[in-house]
């Protein structure tokens, strides 16, 4: 399950999630958008807080950008000079 799905299914406010996991709201939104991937300590905190409902594989492909990089699409579309 992705973080966004977890929040929606549990009716949880992002601020509550951030407080429990120990991250800032900007970090959460960066994770949700795929702008960044979590550090190992953050990934472990998220996994622990969600009782494993959100695991590291879900976090690696949270947003579209990360999903494309994960599947190699970004490398294929990149122009080589």
C-alpha cells in the first residue's frame, strides 16, 4: 500500500502521520509526489508506524517520477549528447 492510500483508508491527517513518523510535512509531500525517496531510518519508521501496511517497495514507487525511474523509462527517454 502506498502512503497516500494508507492516509485515505485510515482517515488520517498528514500532520498526524508526520508527527508519528517523525518527518516534516515537506518531506511527506516530497515522498507522495515521488520527488524524493525516504532515507532508511524514515522508511523503517513508516513501516513500523503502519504495521507493515506500507513497506519499502511501496515507498520506492510512491510518485510518478520515481515509478518511471524504477521501471527504466526515464533512462530510455533521456537524450544522449
